[in-house]
């Protein structure tokens, strides 16, 4: 576990506990994601991927079991400490990018920094500009994101996810709304960040072509991890 960014030990999740509608969604999930790894999480709809991702992202708590994020065991943390750890350690990239369409690319990338520091400054804007340069969007940094293509918007979302230099990026179907060319470009961009900066990625995807290009494929079926093996590239 010393080289782990993320470690789960017998994590279970149930809903409507103690009622006739009680449902267990996750069943003793064990998972270890190492530093610098790029892993794909796959599984059919209803397998529990969203529930697992919410727990890994510290947006929900497991019913039982332990979750370690960057070496910290999280079950005893209060909500304030969980929020702080989530902001420090995790970046999110979603299928729907959730950008603010009335703001520029640079302003969107600055949002996590603004929320952390409470005020804007020149260093914050320089950080946003550097990240947009990293995702090849310098000419678009002052354009409203609502006027950008889907692929460009997802590049902005990746830059925003990197704003606080997280250890782990959780990417939930990041290419699901894109055509194949844009999807490949976004995947290659994430791979570049992974290789050059050592940022760890866990990507949920239904795209078998992309999952085979990851370091490892983790399969979740009916709330249980049924396979975890290197991708056959």
C-alpha cells in the first residue's frame, strides 16, 4: 500500500438499510491503484460503477470497509476533512463537462483555485493559462466555453481538473459524448498528462478500444470486482 494512491479494503455499500427495500450495491470490493497508473473501470450498466466512483471520489461513504486516499484512511474523517482531502487529492472529468458556459476557458480553469483561495489574483490566472497551454488551447483561453466544440470543452475540463495538481483524476466516461476522432484526441491528452506528470487516472469507459490502451482493466459486475489484469495491448 506504500505506493498506492487509492486502496480499498472490503468496501460494501447498501441503500435503504433496515427496510424491506434494502439493497446491497457493492460487495467487499478490494482495489489498489498505484502511483502513476492509468486504469480503466469497465462493467455493464447497473454493475455499481457510479456508486464505486462516488465512494472513491469521497462524495459518498461506504457502508463498511476501508478506503485509503494518498495514504489517509477516510472512515474517521468528518465532512470538512473529507471535502479538504477531496479538493487536494482528486480531480474530476465527467462525460458532461459541467463548465460554466458564460465564462471563458481561463475563468473556468480558475474556478477550483478561486474556491480554494477565495479571491482571484495574477498567479491564479497564470496557472490557468499554463494549463490551457498544456491542453493546446492557448488561442481559446479568453473565449466563452459555450462557443467551443465538444472536444475543446473537454480539454478545458481536463485543465480544470488539473488546477490543484491532484494525485488522482477520476474520469467518468470522458469521451462518451464525442465522435471517435475527438474521443481519441482526449484519451491521448489524458495519457500524455499521465506519462509526463505522473498523475494517476481511473477512467470509467464503455469503449473497449480505449480500455485496451490503459495499463490495467478492472471489471465490475453486480457490485463485485470480477477481474483486474493488465490490458492486452
